[in-house]
């Protein structure tokens, strides 16, 4: 993992999606994606944000929007109707412009939009890291099967802390101190 080749992808963290999650799962997902956003921002790792049919599913969850508010340049959510982010031209254009090949996927729902995005990105020859504790589904079985499916296709399954510490590489830096604060 190389922070200079990475892009954090925040997929469909929307109000309607959170409401269908078990409360403890939703709380963990929001916490972990907020930490990744904050640390990515600190390390100047680009972030892409999508919203699945926002007219019907609502905007990005308030806490996530709040964390994204200080990203520069300001993030404009990429609206999509396709389940895969790769079905949205704006996503493909922004990703291509970044010229990075390591995608860190977070989002809702694991077995639909995250899975189809991971599959399409892998087909493009990109390296995909799926953050297991920052993706969710309504049902645990769907989440588990989606993780197994993505791993069989070639994605690396990670956790929020694995990703953060791989970006970091070493202790004793200001970035390490900031991450330590975020994890408390």
C-alpha cells in the first residue's frame, strides 16, 4: 500500500442506507469511515464520494458530510443510478484524472454497490482494498458472502486500522500522533 497511489472511495453512505443497518453496525461504519476520511485528508490522499439515487435514498449521512466538509477542494458527491461506481461517467473521469491505482473501498451495501464497484475496478486492472469494518449490509450473511466474493476476485480485505497503518509506515511522526488521537 502506497499513500501516493491510493484513493479512498466512500460509496453511498446515505441516510436511508443507515436506517436499514443494525444500529451497532451503522455506528461502527460511520466511526471507521470518519477516521479514514480524516487521516486521508491529513495525508493528502484523494477521496471520491458517491450517492446512489439521492432523490430516493437521501444525501450522505450528516456525520460523514461533516467530516468531508474540510476536504479541499470541496467534494461534490457523484450521483449514480448504476450500482457500480464505474457505471457513472463522472466517477471514471475523476478516477482517471487522479492517475492512481490503489482503491480503498468503504460503503453501503457491501453485497450490492461495493461488490459491483470492486469487481469493475479489478477488471480494469486496479488494486482494490475493501475495508471490512467500513462496509456494511442489512444482513450479516450478505456482508460475509460479499467479502468472500471480492477476495476470490482478487480484492484485498483489510480493516480501517490496517489501511491507516499501511499508509503511515512508521511511528514517531506527526502523522502517527494524529492517527493515535483518532483511534482513541
